[in-house]
C-alpha cells in the first residue's frame, strides 16, 4: 500500500529495542514524537528528526498511532492509563504494543482501550537488537486483521509482519518464541561446555555443525557470543526470565505441563538471582560453568 507519512506516530520506550525501531521509522519518512523514561535514550533520536516529548502524554497528543516498547505489562498499563496516553488520544487512534507482556494483560488493555474508542494491536517482536537495527524483526500481530493490514507500511521499516490471530495472540506467539529461544540457548551452552570439557574447541565445534541439523540463529549469534565470551546485553537475562515465567503462567491456565521450560526457567532464575540479571541471556553459559565448577 502507499505509505502515508502525514500520520504522526508517538513512540514510547526508546531503549535497546525501541531506539533502533524508532530510528528506522524516521528513516522511512514518518514523523515521530518520542518519549522515554531515561531522557538521554530519547534525545539520541533528535538528530534523526524526532521531536522529543517531555511526557508520554505529550508524545501521544495529536498522534494517530502510538507504538509502545516497554519492559513489562505493568509499565505498559502505567503509561497508557496512569500517565495519560489513552486520554490524550482522539477516538480512532491506534495503539501498537510491541512490548512482551502476558496475553491476558494484552487482552485487558485491548478491552479497556476499546471502551475509550481506541484500537489496540499487540505486536511483540523477535530478532533482538541486531534485528531491530537492521529492520528485520519478526513481528507477531494480534487483533483486528483488517486494521493490521492497513498498517503494513508502518510495520515494514521495522521488520516482517505476520498476523497470528485475535487480541492476545501476538503475545502468546512471542511467549512461545521466547520458550524456544531459552531452551535452545540452554542446549547450545551445555553443548559448548561438554565439548570443551572433553578437549575439543568450542569455536571449531560451532563451525563444524553449522549447516547441519543443529544450525540455528541461536547457534550463529549466541554460539558466537559464547565462543568470544561477549555477554554484553542484547537480551538481558532478567527479561528472558520474565518471559519464561509468562510461559509457565499461561501453560498453567491451559493445564499444560512443560518440563523443559520449567527446567530452563529454574536455571535462569538462579542465574538472575546470582547477579546475572543484566547479562545477556547467552550468559547462561556462565551459570552452567559455575554449576559444574568449570573455569571461566
């Protein structure tokens, strides 16, 4: 569809993921007003053409679309309903929540916003900071399918859009994504420790199995992190743990038993408690090394 750059977008939450996403929207020619709790993270976008707002409500005032990328459901609720964003919008405005929150909270937000005459789309993303910068995020959108289709030009600079179902379905799919990510990171970390303990090269092992059945983005990106021992946060372990807890809560609601997810959640909980909260989730290798008394 033809891009309508006359629409004003408010982008709320310009941290590790939100900052690059907002930058890509600016690069596509959209007018953005941005707000972030830590002002310096929003100020970095001023040179790209963004208008820096002094509050979330000020950013939303007059906007036809609001994109939120915040830490959790409580933060999203506080911004939408506590900080006045919903009240600052005109009827018919659209809120695209790209945060990773519980499906039940997303549905509750959608219902409350609908009562105010506003539209809600839950559209969490996968791809990490690398995907956010490159504009190649996997975007899982839940809500009104026809409405989502009209926003394809807005989503395009940020990544690949897929409609996955009604309200809350985007968040459900994101939880499932994070479930796979966490279990796979754990498997790669255990394998890395095994080969080194047996005298093989971690780097050689990773290179040898690429292209085989064990190939994955986790092996490519996080396996490299483990080889280089570069655990600067792209995806902090505290957020991985938050998502895993969301998976288990959802599984309980659905009467499902997920033993692999339970085990990796326990490991991330122990790692976060032991000081790994702000370490990249590939740093679960550090937890496993400590557990096995392996040298760092």
